[in-house]
């Protein structure tokens, strides 16, 4: 069943053609990501589909009666005044019934509550209410009466996502859905979208998200649309094949064109009408041979300042807002070349921590000592703040007329902008004409142009395209200075950092040596272990209760034995489970070690059976 048909769509801004004559379709169940460089028209395409921008030519059509929801980069809540207006201001009749039920509960009016409960029952709205509760809880949306004017940009973005998910759509168009979500939210959203029976068209720079959700990738490049049936890793493989084959075809065309050009030039004028088909074929060949194989690659290199023996030492740092603790007595000494990722839920204080370390916010308690040779480069989440009427090249010349990059090599602002994929023509356009990703790239350039040796990056991946991200990752992997980065991009973090600072709330900072994936696996293991301990505790309590009831019929010695067994049995059960898992996961383990583990498991099982039987005997007395 076709949900969307796009035919020969063309869109341009002035002389710049974003895309030309592109066609594609979405079938029910498709989960498609659109991949392209910043400024090539991803968001513009979505705005055309959403109806907020006009197209130059072509057409598109959605299937009638399909419930469609759009998540735009900039939320638009129309006339809504508070969170409740946004969540329940929808054509979904079930949401209205749930709203009436919530209001009835607040009224304490028995008749209203009874009527609302009957409506909930007749419309089978109880399951949907649980869905509403789950989505709002996971996206940390609680106070329904809170005014929209009091919400941050990130909170509005999450509210917009909740509105989309709760509209009960069949087809969702998502523009950067992971922006302003913390890692826990992203992982939940990934699982949610995978499980739901949804058709999806999205733009995202989160490569784990692409890998785990999408079954098709569309690539917008050179004004054309290339289609790949598979996830992100399949796309990378086939894209490389396509570019190799395309280069081979162009080279063949160029060699053939030389021969054809010689034939055209030697052809007698009197026979000009003869072999017209060959002249026409030559023109097609000429067009193919003229294909530009030169790739525009972002080039990042800086002349990093020398780092001395002392970098930065944090001593007993504490910081809070009122009763809300961000850090409590935290100490750390940075080492050369260290790359640390900072993680934590939204609102826990990650950006505040970076501002404290860079003296953007006054220190409340503790000491921060910075080495004399340290030069910070601080990329802030709120980005580049420049007048919209400033030209791109003026942004760089404000820093310096000549900039040192690499080792004792200087470039002009114009040269540096070209390295960052801003061609000469674009350098004299205004900042207001740049896309969100291009503005981010320009901001990054201004940071690196100052030659820092300690980079502090607060959500650097937002709005950057995947190609720019790959180049940035390569640069940061080779960067010899220190790196402290806050990011929700799991792929970005896994590739760069081997040390995690996890802000866990109430001032607690977990200092974890390892990658994000290792940290995540450790957290899962700890949760599972805690659940096992809780289950064992409940079982022990239950055994103790039974023991107490039975104890009056037992001798003093038997009572003691029963109490001891009640404590020993859960321990043996836990031991038996651990040894079983060890045996099941014995990959690369020697035969002797496996035999030894199997023998120990046999002994534990035997002891557990004996003690369980004895406990049953005593309990029955």
C-alpha cells in the first residue's frame, strides 16, 4: 500500500538548486532515512511535504485517510498556552476522553468520575491511557499546567515529539528526532519506533538510530536521489561500490570521448548530416565525461598549542541551584591526551558543569587549577551568536586576518572557509542564509581557528550531517590535546572517548573507565543484579515467615536448622545460576576449565537438592 508518492520534485533558492526532478515513494511499513550533506535540502524537502514551503516543479501526494504526523525542527504549538493544551488539543477522540477522565478525578465529583469511567470503558481507552502515561514519563513531561513560555527549547522539542507520538499516527515524518533527548530517552525512542507498526521517513545524524530502525536509506547527493534497501551499514557498503563504479564509468567515458572528439573534428563538412546518431551519442558521452569526480572534503587541522606538565586539577568541587545538587565534593586530575564523555539525564547539570570548569559560572565551592599553557576551545550548545546580517567571511576575519594551521602554516580566512566547505561565492552571503548545520560548521571553525589544546564540546553533533561528523571524529581521534564532550550521539562517543563521567543526580558523579557501550552494559548488569538480590530478599523473607509459623512444632535444634536452611538455599540458587551462565558463555575457555566449572555446578546442584529436601521435611512438621 503506497503512503506517499513524489514525482519529479525540484526546489531551489535563488541560483542554488537543492534537488532536481527527484522521485520516490513510501510503502506501508517502510522506515526510510534521508542522508545528505548540510545545505543540500533535507529540511527543505520536509517543509515542502509539510506544506510550509512551495516547490518549484513536480508533485507529491499522500494516501487519503492515512493519519500523518510531522516532527519539525522548530516546534509550532499554534494557540496553545500550556502543556495540557498541546497534549490534548488533537482530533484523537480517545485523548479527549482521557482528558475528561483526568479532570473528573481532580474534581472529586462522584457522578463525573462515574460517567468518565464509563466512557473510558466503552471506548476501551484504558490501554491508551497507559500509553500516554508511558510516553509522558519517558520524555519527562509532568506538570500539565506549565506555561509554554517557561519551557526551554529542548523541553518544547520533547513536548512536540510527545504530541506526534500521541496523535496515534500511521505515518511519521521526523526531522532530527534525537535532538535534545538524553541517551536514556533516545534508547527508549529507538525501541518504541522499532516495536510500533509505523511507516517512517526521517532525517537523523544518529548512526546507531539509523542502523537499528531503518530498512531503507535514501541519499541526496549532487541533486540526485540514490536509494538503498537495507540499514546504515549496508548503505555505507553500497555507497562505496556506487562511487567506485561511477568513477570507473566516467574514466571510460573520458577515454572514449577523446577518440570520438578526434572523429568529430576530422569529419568532412560535406558529410555533416551523415552519422548524426554518432554526433548525438557524442553529446551524451561528453555530458557523462564532464562529471566532476572531485569530492569536496572538509579539512580540519589546527596548530595546537604545546601542553605543559599541568593541565587542570579539580579539588572538592561542589555546585548547586538552591536545593538541587549538581556536584558534591568532586575531585579529578586531567592527564595529557585524555578524552572524556559526560553523560546524564536532561536537567542534571551537564552544561552547568562545563560552564563552571571554564569559569563561565562562578565557582561555589572547591578549587579549579588550570595549567599556564592550557588554551580552551569551548563549543557551546546554544551555538554561534552573530547578527543575522553579518557575512560569513566577516565571522572569520573578526578572529584574525591570518590564521595558523598545521605546523607553522598560515592561511587566509578565505582559504580556511574553503577547507570547511564554504566556497568563495557562499563566503560573501549572510549568516541568515545558512542552514542550521552550516551555521554549526561555521561555529566549529571559529573555535578551531583559535588553536586550542583543550577542547570542551557541548552537544557538537546537533544539526551536523553524517559526512561532517565523520570528518570531525577523524580530527578528534587524532587530536593530541584533551577533550571533554557532552553528547547524546552514542556512535560519536563510542568512537572517541574511553572514559565516562556520569552525572547520576543528587550531586553524584560516577567516574567510569571505559566506552559508553561498556558503561551501558555495566548499568544493565547492575540493574539485573539488583533485581536478583531483591528477588532473593523477598524469597528469604517468605521462607522466614514460613519458618516462624512452623517453628512452634519443631525442636530448638530443628528450628535453628530450618532458619539456617532458609538463608542458605537462596544463596545456593544464586550460585547455581551464576555457574550455569558461566558454563553457557564459556567461549574461548580451555577444556580443563570447562570440566572444572561443570564439576562445581554438579556439586552445587547436589547440595541444593539435599538442603531443599531437608527444608521441606522440616516445614511439613
